């Protein structure tokens, strides 16, 4: 009478690993499948304008800004901290660079100063959070402070005529827009850092389980601060590229920056709890947002529908992440119990 239950438990244990592997595939590779399906669907729906080289470059260029900011958000989250000050840091970096250029500072030095400023803002955010303050509250405060400083620096007006930044904005190299090259270099370096260097691996470990890392003798706080520094640097870089594209610096901190960046990160399956994430998937997340916006524009659909779709994608990706994590955990527990049950029979 005990053979059938034991056999059923054994069969269930055999099935669970396959289910778990499928769920993990959905979490880690599903975004690539989603993008491929969108490309096919939009190629048919928006034929013949969507599926062309020129339009592909247009999508890549449009997604570049989101990708840069999303990289900063992703590294911060992977390290265990969400940085919401990115729009303010971007605005201040652009204004500082613009102000320096218009006051006779060499362009290269103005760019370096803006990037260093972004890293310093991240450093300050990190050091404050180490005092026990909530990172979200701290970075919201920094967002307001940086926005105010940007406006104060330029008197509340934009800084026009920054044509010397065209080499990193409107200029093309081998037919590819400059922002696309910048994103390619940034994500290549970032991926190597997170997956092939000791500091990058430790950064991910700190985000996953800071207490375990601390007990192993690693200075966990140092890597949490490093996550903020990288986030601030990416925010400044995104601000500079944005400034270069329009050849003027704007002190206004756009909330759409963090919204789109968070959506790309959530689509990529980056765990908001920290410790897990992939920059290539974040890049695809940004490309998905650019692809959707581009296709809707081609079909003459109002931009606010793209915003609505982006919001739904954010909610949907969070729901899928929660469902996959919960289901995998439950399946692992059930599989372990089934194995124990089979062994006792």
C-alpha cells in the first residue's frame, strides 16, 4: 500500500528539476525571447519601415540614454542599494560641464570634471547610507539637492551652444551614432567588471548577503559604497550624453529618467533585493523600451500610449519576478521533501 505514494513522490521529484530549470530560463533568458518576438511582430505590423538598418540605428540611439542610466541603477541594486538621485546627478553634471565650457575650460577637462562630480555624489550617498539611513530617502534628498544646485549654477536657464560636445552626441562613427558606441564600451567594461574581477564578484555577493560577506572577512560596506559610486558615474555620463545630443545643458531633472531606467532593470530580471543581475539583459531591457516606442511612433500612435505600455511592463516584470522566485523556492522545498520521503520508503 506504500509503493504507489512513494512512486508518485519519486515521479514528482523527477519532474521538479525540469520545472525549476524552465522557470530559471524564463527569469534569465526570457527577456531575449520577448525582444525577438517583439521584433518579429513589429516587423509585420509596421512593415516596411520598421525592419530596416536605419530604423535599427534609430532604436539603438534612442535606447542608449536609457541604457546608460539603467546600467547605473542596475549596479546600485546589484550591490544592495537603489539610487534614485540619478536624474539630479545627470542634470548637475550636464550643467557643470556646460558652465565650464562656456567659461573657457577645455572640453575634455569639463567632461572629466562632470564625471568626477557624478562619482563624488555617489560616494556621498554611499557614506551617508553607511550611517544607518535609508538609501531611498537619502537619494531622494540628494536628487532634490542636485537639482537645486544645477538650477542655481546656471540661473535656472539652459546653457546653449555646446557644439563642442557633438563628438559624443550627434556625431556618427562608421555610420553608427556616438551614443551607441559609448553604451557598447560601458556595458562591455561593466560586464567584465561584474563577472571577471574580484571586486565585481564581491559587489554582487554583498548585494546578495552582506552579513555572510562580512563574516568572511570582506569589507562589505566598501563595496556598497562602490555601487553608489558607479551609479553616480553612470548618471553623470548619461547627463553628458543627453547634453551632447541637444547641444545644451538643462538644469531640470526629468523623472522619466529613473522611471525608464527602473523599467529596463526590472525587465532584465535584476533582483530588487540585490545580489543578482546581468548587464547584457539590462541592455536588452532598454532596447525593448526603445523598440516599443519606435514602433508606436511609426504607426502614428500618441506617445502617451508608450508611457502606459512602459508602466504595464514594469508592473508585469515585477509580478513575473515575484512569481518565479516564489515558485522556484516552493518547488525546491517540495523536491527536497519528496526525496526524503522516497528515501524513507
